[in-house]
C-alpha cells in the first residue's frame, strides 16, 4: 500500500450547467475568487425549529452572471423566463427564478456559502443561503448541481422592454 496517509479527501464540486455560455465545475476554493459576503441568517425548520447561522460566500448572482446566462442583458424582459434549479448531493432540490436574485428585480442577496459559522464547507460542498426565506427548506446544503434553464417560454414574448 503506497497510499499516503495524508491523501486528500475528495473535495466536493458543484456542476454549473444549462443555458450558460461557460458551464463550469466549481469547488469551494474556486468560489473564493468572487467578492465574499457575510450574513447572519435565522430560519425556521418545520422539524427542528429556529436556527441561526453566520454564512460567508459569493453572491449566486455574481457567479451565475460570470457563466454567461443565455439572455440579452440589455433586455430586462428576456431574463424573466430563466429558472435556477439547485440540487444537493442527497437529491434535495429547489428552484429560484432569475428575477428573484437580479438587482433590477427581486434583488435577493442569495449566497453560495463557502463557510458556515466560520467552518469551511470544502468537503460538504457549498450551501445555498436565502436571507429572505423564513423557512429553512431552500437552504440547500452540499450543492452538487446548479442548472440554469431559460426555456420557460410557453408563448411568444414582446421583443423589447
Ligand atoms: N441537501 C439538503 N439540504 C437541505 C435539506 C436537506 O434535506 N438536504 N433540508 C433543508 C431544511 S428542511 C432545512 S430547515 C435546512 C436546515 O436543515 P438542518 O437542520 O438539517 O441543518 O436545510 C435545508 N437544506
Ligand atoms: Mo426544515
């Protein structure tokens, strides 16, 4: 057995896919490249009650914008058909709309946390943090995938605005 006892444990990676020009695989270390934000969040869990945490990480909007979402940034209406699907390694998942985190619309300061209560999340993977949510269910931990989907367009939409 030549395996070193100090061999690195597998580091979690999240896969950013979908309607983006630059799909990516991102570790927690990669997510440190964006400006970091700290936020204290309180949320209620239906089973375990109130929880309070200090989270740190980049804005989801900053990370996804740099991946080149497939809309025309000059046309605000073009962003309204985009969904963001977030999946945890255990299969827990949730949806956000692009407009929810867009500075021109909902402006929710949603984070991709790389740390919780000053503990790094390198091994567990990043956690979605939604300071605006009263309930904890969308604070998806161990994020494995983020899929940007711009196909929700059941009818033709007006060209401008
Ligand atoms: N991956 C994953 N993230 C998850 C969940 C889950 O089951 N899987 N549960 C959610 C729920 S219901 C709550 S309240 C918060 C906090 O859950 P915890 O008490 O397990 O930390 O995490 C959320 N994130
Ligand atoms: Mo919960």
